[in-house]
């Protein structure tokens, strides 16, 4: 891997991945809302930030996302669900990454292996959901998984060695998860970055469209 683009590079995981790749000698370009003003819910913002990049990139990693919307905690009951929260989560966690792929596809090389990876979450698995709750977040991540899976099918026709995947990083010790980690075992952003890059390094084109955890194990849809 020689070149990478990290989107959401001001967050805990995105920043750690950018640092790890830089330490490996990879040329890393970064974009984020905090530093660059990138708004993943606004296609005009995505276009203005991505259309000027030259690429190509061996890795495009999308580390954007939100866990709560409208200042509210993830829902614990049906009565807590609001249209606003559902739409905000969907726009940020599903629509945003898909629009990024739309504008970044030209930056994915056609003549060699390349990876487009997005941060998903195990709670986006419909089959694995045995406790309910967190309706907006779960739904947005399930939608993200479907969008990337569908996009991977089209990409196989034009980018035969490209790999598009959804990745679950585990519970990472960041401000994003601080209120919700509870008894879950957490890992540092640095360890999460190494784990995720290890998975990415081992992926084959035949695995494009998959949903994998930090150990490379496939997660059910």
C-alpha cells in the first residue's frame, strides 16, 4: 500500500489509522469536518472536497459516523424513536458514506488491488440483534451495509481487483463510545487501527461486499 485517503481523520479511529499508515511510509491524505469543513450529509460539500483530489488511492477509509442524534441517547424503547433522529442517523451513517463512494470511485485504481472500507458496527447486523433498542443507529448501519454490498457488485464489473467492505472495529475507547461502553471490553484507537489495517491487508477481491469484524471474522447480515 502506497497511498491512502482517510475521511473522518479528526476522530479517534480515523486519526489513529492515519498515524499508523504514515508510520508505515504510506502517503496519507485526510479530510474531516473539524479540520476541513467536510459535511458528509451534504453532497455539494462532498463534491467540493473530493473532486479536487488526484489519487489514485490504494485505500480509501471512511471513519465518519454518529451514535446519537439531536442530543439524545440511543433509544431504549419504541416510544423514544423520532423521525428526526432516524433521518439524521441515516443521513450521516448511511447516505454520507455512499455519496463519498460516488465521488471517490474515480480515485479507485482499475488496474490493481484497492480497498474502499467504511466503519460499520456489529449492532447493524439484523440476524445478530437479540436485544432490540438503539433503533436509529442499528437501522442506519444496516442500511450502510446494504449500500456497500450493493455497490461492490457494480464495482466488480469495472474495478475487478477492488474490495469494498464494512468493518466493525470493536468497542474503541473514544469520546464516541465513552457513555456506552459499560462492561464491554475496549481497545485503544491505536490498537483498533492496527487490527483494522491487518484485516484490510488480508482481504481478497472475492471478499468484496462483506461485513467483517476487527479479527477478520465475517459478521452475519
